[in-house]
C-alpha cells in the first residue's frame, strides 16, 4: 500500500510503500510520549526505505535520543518548521522506515486489535484505552510489526 504523508505546515511531503499499514502498535515510551505530544503514545507503521520519496527534504531534521551508551541509532525525522513527527529510521535495519501514523494522509485500515507497549514508561495521568483482544506489554513485545501483520494475514 502506498502511504502519502505530510507535516502540519505542508513544507514536507513524503510517500513510502508499506506492506504493514495497520496502525496497531501504541508506544508509551518517554521518547514517543514527549516528542509526539498526543495521548501519551505514538504509532509507527512499517515501510520499505528504498521506496521513500521526500519533497521539502531541506526542512527535515533528525533527533537521536540519548541513551546510557550515547545517541540512539534510531533517528526520528521531524519538520524543522512546524515540529511534526514524520518517520523514524534505524541504521541497524536500513531497509525499513517507520512513518508515524499521525503524519499519514492516506486513509489507514482499522486494526482488529491493538498492542500497547512500553506501558512501564507511560505518564501517570495516561489511562490506556485497552479494548477487548488488545495486548499489553510493560516493555517491547517480541513480535515485530511485520510478524503481527503476517500472523493476521494482513500483509498487503
């Protein structure tokens, strides 16, 4: 599925092909929570990095969170003008790109269930809306975005 996305001010537009377009993975880690500013979580999708096209790339900036061992290899891309989260890319998996669902303009399919992850890092004021069949994890689950889609026969 082709995903088209943009930032709030319109300076950055992008597209990427995704075999994993269901927005099911809600991440409550402190980095997503603080950079997303939306409901205490962020949602990443899966895409093929080789298919990424960007208009307005001069307005894209990268944030690498600082960890105990230095900067994270995962870089979150933002619009330098309006601050919109766009996508994440990690040098350990260069073939993948993870667009933030909040930046996608293409209508996304409704997931049959959600995964709430990194709940051990959620803000105390956040009460996750856990639905019937949803799965919850204090940290990261072992199942990848691709595996979740494949297990449900949702690979496009």
